[in-house]
C-alpha cells in the first residue's frame, strides 16, 4: 500500500509543527507549503518543503490523499482574519477539489460557537465552504492551548501578581497540549467516525479556571502567588475608547479589535456551549490525550520546556 501523501498548511506554527512531526512519525509522505521567508529549520526531518504562495495554487498532476490545514491568522484583526482564515484556506480548497484530493481536515477553534469577532466569522465562513465542497471533511475545534495559558509564569517568577478578570472564575477550559492535539488531528485521516463532523475537543479534565491556574503555580513553586483582580469594566472602557478613536485613526481601529479579542477571552469559556441552556458545559466537552497543564507548568518552571508562545504573548 502506498504511503499516505498529505499536504500540510501552517506547518511552522506550534500546532503545525507538532502535526508535521506526528504525521512523519506515522510514515506519511508530508509536503508543506511555506511562504517566502518562513523558517523551514523549525520543521522536523523527513518532510518535503516547498516555498510559494497559496494564491493560484495548482495541485493537478500530483497525488495527495488529504489536505491538513493548521492555518490561522496571526492577529485576528479583520483584514488578516479574512485573508488567512478564509481566503487562503479557500484557495487551497479550490485547488484540492480541482486536483481530486478526497479529504480535507481543518484546524478551527472552539470559540466560533459564539461568533462576536471578525476572525470567528471568517473561520465560520470557511467551515461552511468546506462542508459544501463535496470533499470528505473534518473540522477540529480545540479548546485553549497550553501556550495561551503560560503567559504569566514569568510574572509569578518575578514576584508580580497573577492577573485575573473578575474573580478568576469567569471562564474555564480543558487545555490541550500541542502533541495531544496533533495526534487527534492525525487520527482524523483514518478514523471514519470523525469524517464529515465538527469535533470540539479538549485535553484531559477537569476544566480549569484562571483562579485554578494561580493555585497550581503556588503549589508548584511552593510560594504564595498574589492574585490581582482586574474588572471587566476596564476592558469595556478600553474597547470603547479605542473604537471611538479608531474612527479617526485607522491604526487604533485595529487595536480596538485586539482589545475586543482580549475581552472575549477574558469572559468566554473555551468549552462546548450548550445553546439550550445558554451556558458552557465542561461535561459536554470531549477530552483526549494525557498531557496536563500542571505538568507543562512544572516543565516550564524547571527550564525543561520552552515558553513558545509567539503571537500568544499577551502577558510579560
């Protein structure tokens, strides 16, 4: 039997790198397309790297068994979101259809359940296009990543307070590691129970709040962790101010969108949303893998893991 041949997009992101490594480990023939100037040296050995753009992509004349897209906009501001989360993915989808590629796996996000932001609407628009494409599809919607919950470790080390919004229990998630998510994505290639389905997924429970994270760090460091509560009203004021100024200065309009994104994550849980009750449900959020946030924090504190947050670097 021929090796499975996979076109991987977004391979230089942390989830993309983990997915690339997992596919190579499983013996797949992985081809990744990188933008000019991308750092190919971060990718694992054993895969084919091509440099180019997605606009006008041609796959005809080549056999691919599947496309796996881990593409995501870096900022989430409208222009970036529609260019990457929608347009770039759509260009690849059209090329895949023209070339007869039978399967497309999309890494999306669980936050699209309640779409209040531009990047969420862009993701949903492409999700709809994928579902209508006629290809075999899977849409994976993960909860929060470890890296997005690691930004305050340096603050705690410096003796600074751990910041929470409200009382620290406004939101919860079942965080998932890069490697556990990569295994889940790779399984979607061959597990027919995951085909033509939207799949929310979290890591091993229980669900964790920001207050839980602060307590976890106190336990791991053996020192009290001061917690500073930030009122959500402060975020509302920042959003309102930047939105008003953005009508005069376009650059501030983009900052207003970033502030809206920050407010969203400060007040919305990354769990399955039960539309019948109007609440997020930890019980309804599926789990996978075995990596825990506590173990990740312990590795970071011991210097045994890198703080590879990239564009997730909100706290300093």
